[in-house]
């Protein structure tokens, strides 16, 4: 009985997770942005320090090639500039004035909505939510380390 209950709860979690993902996809689409462009703007606005392409890849968990394509499009559209750093293989990303305006009407609105939703939880619920989600994610990551021969 307990195992069956765990499967039911997991199915509820998966449904909520997909619903949450859809909320972000719908927001990006309503702003006229691709998912990738949205998450890049979001990361740039959320960051307290300048980011590189590598930082973006690590934050949004997408391959370098995918992020590079999205960055090239944002650069071509005048939304970002990629500034060379001392290490020529790395470029610092910066929003242009057009990018600042775009981020203000897109990513900033999503960040504000997230903040308001989080404030809908008590301080204890916020801590429990983060603690349990981190614990679940760590266990899942550990369980997902399949060996090539297992596939």
C-alpha cells in the first residue's frame, strides 16, 4: 500500500512540475521570446554579477551550442553585447539599452511574480519547500547516474 501511495504522490509531483514548466513556456511565448532567450534574459536579470556564456549554460542547464545560438540571435537583435575578457575564449554578456527595456517587461515581471508567489508561503513553508526540493533533487541526481553499459 505504501509503495502505491508513493507512486501516486510522485505522479502528482510530476504533473505539478510539468504545469510549472508550462507556465514559464507560456510566459516566454506571450512575450514573443523563445524559451532559451527568455531564460538568458532571466539569468542576466537574476545575477548579481556579470555572466559569461559558460555561466548561463551552468544556470539554465542547456548545452553550450544551444546557448551560443540563442546568444547570437539576441546579439543580432541588439538585445545583448558580448564583451571580450582577458581570456579570449570567454565573453562577458551585457544587456544593451534595448535589452534592458526588454528584460524589464519580461524577465523582471516573471521574477516579481515568483517573488509574490513565494511570499504566499510562510517563512517556515519557504524553508521546508527549498529543503525538501533540494533533498529530492540530490537523491534523484544520485539515482540517475547510469553507467553506459546499463543503457
